[in-house]
C-alpha cells in the first residue's frame, strides 16, 4: 500500500493513491494476498484481541470521534496501525457492507499454522472440504472457535477464511483459529490418517446417527461442499459418516447449521 495521509488530514478524493490501492486490494482478494481487510468494530476488536498485525485503520471522522471505541482505537495503534481519516463518501467507495460503521482495517494475513497442530492428542479439527460459500466458512469457523476446536483445515476450492464476507461471518475469529490449507482432499485425508487422526464426515444419509456416533479424539470433523458433499477421498481413507435426524421430505441442513450441532456434540457441550 502507498504512503498514508499525514496525521489529522482527511482524505477527500477517491482518486487518492492510498484509496486507489485499497480499492484494488478489495476488488481482487485471493488466498495468496499478504494483506486482508477487516471491516466493522466487532471484527476489528476480535482481530485485535487475537493479536492481528494491523498496518492501517481507515476511519470516517465521525467513527474516529466515537468515544465508545476510543479504547479499541488505542489497542489498534498499539498493534502498529496507522490511522487514516477519510470523508464519508470516500469511505463508501471502500466499504463492503450496505450500512458501514466507518472503520476498516488493513491487516497482515496470518501465517499458516504449524502442522504440529495436527499431532495434538486432544485435537478437534474442523475440515472444510470445498465449502464455497464464504458466509458458511465464516459461520463454521465462528462455531469452531466457540466450542474450543484446536484448528481448521480448508481444502481445495473452499472460500478464503480471510475474505471479506467470511471474516464478517466469523466476526474476526479466523485470526484466532490455527488454520491450514490443503490443495486436495486426498492430500488432507492422507496427512490426517498418517498422524492417527480419526476422520468423521458429516453426511445427509448413511453412517451413524449423531446420538450413536463416537467423537473420541484426535478427531477431524469433515464438512463437504454445499452441493456435491465430501470428496470420495475421505471414504478411501477410511472415514466414517455421521448424520443428523431429518424429517421426511427435507433433503439436508445447511452446512453451517449442521456444523453447529455436530461441533457442539463433538466438543461434549450438548
């Protein structure tokens, strides 16, 4: 990103070099990008509490003057964030929500977690196998953090947990969760099996009902693509299926809803 505005100066032009660079970052997010955008007070607070490395936070003057968030602003500055003030119409050009709160941070993307996270004897891992909807990815990671899951693995074409919509859905908890990525389900399945991790696939039919299933650890709970389900590689690696009881005429639950129920059961919290 280009140099920031001087302290106290309000950027009033959408053509400002910093704003142009920021808009380019927001238009073309990808998993290899080294910076991510974090919008909204709650997501900023969650990211800050997780130790996210902020480079800058963009505020409207009204947001910067809101006394309720002065402690959070100080925390963000302590994490290295420079403050950039922009006019309301300029902020509207970079906002990612319909009703922006006037605060958007630029943070360094966290490094992938160490593979040693897979070796924990108490591992409860969440595997997102080509879950494509970023809202689902974010919601599942938020639940995973709530139940104390030890890490998460995205597979293949799964949505980026640090994409804007996914971060909003996770309320910033993606910064707190140890995250790994595997190019294919076959790679992930082999790696987990080699490390002695049990593989349990959420399935709409077949397998054991949740009340009859074992959630002994180390365990990987696998949630498949919204349409195609889990990759066949999991079954070839010896995965077991677990399902929720569903009334006649209903094909399946939304993957994030199913994950919430199963992860609470896997964590022994329900």
